[in-house]
C-alpha cells in the first residue's frame, strides 16, 4: 500500500482538503488535524477501521473451511464426500474439488448451511432481491457487518474521501434508504458522517432537477451511486444543459457499469468514476483504485475465482463465471458460491502496487446473456452495444431486451424525439442477426421502464 494513511481514511497532507461545511482556508492547521483525529476516532468506533492485525488471505480461507466443516451440516457431509478434510484437518490444495454452491442450494438448504454453533455472534437474516424469481435469504452477523463496513470504507478512501467529508449517496434500495433515514439515531449518524441520501427509485424529471440542485449546493467530495441511476441523472443533466459542479469523485455500484455509462458520467461530472463490485450475499468484492486499471479484490473479505463452463479456472483475460468464498461470514459459510456474474481477471498488475487479485472487469449477469436453441450464447454486450450505442443517435431514451423463448424476443423502449420506423426495423434486424431469422422480435414503446425491486436496472433479461 503506497499511502497507508489514506487507506485508513486519514487524509494525508497532499490529499487533504476542507469541505464547504468546514472553516475554509481560515482553519488553523492544528484545528484541521484535530478534526481529522476526531473523525479517525469516530471511524474506528463505528467499525470502519479494523483494529486487529489481519490474517493472511490463505489463513483466512483455511479457517473458514475448518469452521464450515465443524459447524455446518451441509459442508461436513460435502467435505467428507470429497475428501477435503483428513483427520479433522483441511487439505487446502483440494479446495478446487469442493462443488460449487448456487442460489438453489442456498434457497432450499439454508438450515443445513447455517452454523450450529452461533459462538455468541449477533445474527440477522439478509435477503437478496434476485432479478427474477423469489428472493434468497442468508444469515449474516455483526462481525461480518463490521469487517464488511471496514473494507467498504477503505475502498472509499481510495477516491480521496475520508469520514467527515461531504458525501451523497444516490441509492436505489428502498429498504436501505428507509432504514438509513428513518430513525433518529441513523439521522444523527448521517449528520456526523456528513452524508446526504437521495433515493434513486423512479427518478422523475422533477426529482432529478432537485437532486442536481442538492449536488451543486453540497459540492460533495464523493457521490456513491447505483450505476444506472447516476448514468440517468448525468444524461438528464446533459439533455437539459444543466451543470454538475463541485463533485470530486463518483463511485458506482450495484449493476454493470457499461463503457458508455462511464463515459457519460465522467464527461458530465468532469471526474473519474471508481467502479465497485459487491453483492448482498458477500458484501464488497472489488473496487477500482486511483489508477482505474481494474478492480482490486477485497482479499480480506472474499476469495475470488473465475471459472469456465467446466468449472476449470480461467486464465487472466478470459471471461468466466465469478465464484466467491466469503472469508468473513461464520454464521452461514458461503464457499465457492456461483454468484451469477461473469468477469475477467486482469492480465497486468495495477501500477498502485496494491497486492492481491485484480479483476479486469465484471461483464454482466449470467442471466443477461441470451441463448439460441442451437446452444449459441449471445452476450448482453452485443445488444447493449448495438441498440444502446450504434443505433442510438439520441432517439432511444431507455431500453430493455427480454428473451422470452429461444425464438421470441421482446424489446421495451422509451423513445426520445426523432424515433421512427427505420429505427425499429434496425433494432429488429440487429437482434435477428444474433438470434436467427426465425426469431420473432416485438418492439413495444413504453413511457418508463422501472428498475428491479432491488433497485438495479437490467438492459437484457433472459427468461430461459
Ligand atoms: Zn491499483
């Protein structure tokens, strides 16, 4: 780590600054230092900074496997069957023989996965919305939450942010927004954290104007946002010739950040985007640093693998399915969990010198890709690129392409001015090139396409 101070959220002299709420350049230097010290203390007491020395990731992996074997009936049987343990000892080099965990197992065998020995942990159930179908429930605990918070905070400091700096959260999760703004305690915490919450659910034109006013007034050090919501807000600002000023960094999360989205956000805000990848099930997984050369995997919290269709590890540069082992959830160990996303490992290390695994990118949900009857897989990027970028010369405001069957595709489209029959014919043609001439394509014009219950937005959905 090049700048240990920054990694623990204490601004170093070269990246320190005073927020608009502060006393500006008039603050004596000792006052600034005192402020930072106080916030450092608060960050520590809120669990954003880990007190203890961390084990090495490999030791953490071995420890969670041992715990799973001793406490989870599901893993005890599985490890026995696949010879993962010998005489009570975990054989780490047999890790890849552990069968993958998936949503179905999580859904139907939750009680067997749960640790029988709670060890005094304060547990709670969390839920993952799921793009289609019923949500999945999983058990987490306060220790998990603390470790998870610490890593998320550390990632935010990579943008130059430190606790106490003005931050805006443009968040698309009703439940979280309600939780964080409802109680007096959480409101007080938000004031201390200098945090303003904006709900990104169904952003109307009126609301977006209001959000832009708030952003320009606060001039936040950091905006943390749902990728799609931030993209839409920036697109709206650009279309209406409204400025976004004073923002110093944007961190996007929840949903794939496609290249055109990143370009728009960076152009409109005039700052770089730090993309972060995480899920409800395992928390923060990876995040970009100031070099934007890929996402550093949070090796203290997760062990990440990328595998091909046969379950074999993919070399760097080759796309595969992301498999996660949580190193911090002792209440319900999640080992070799196929999280449902595609990703690619980076071929080159990042210039920042941070150690560990580097993800080149997360390329989309497994259920975003379309399939033909003959077995051909068409990645979501094909449709997103052609419909969203090549064909879209400002005539498409929003779209969603849904594969209903092997030969049936529905397109929902919110048109902008100038959209016509030619555009529709081109969309149908592009889809047929990939899905075959026999594929029926319906293009339906709609007023709005709402995000999923989880607040995330999907450009393509395969229902097969
Ligand atoms: Zn880096």
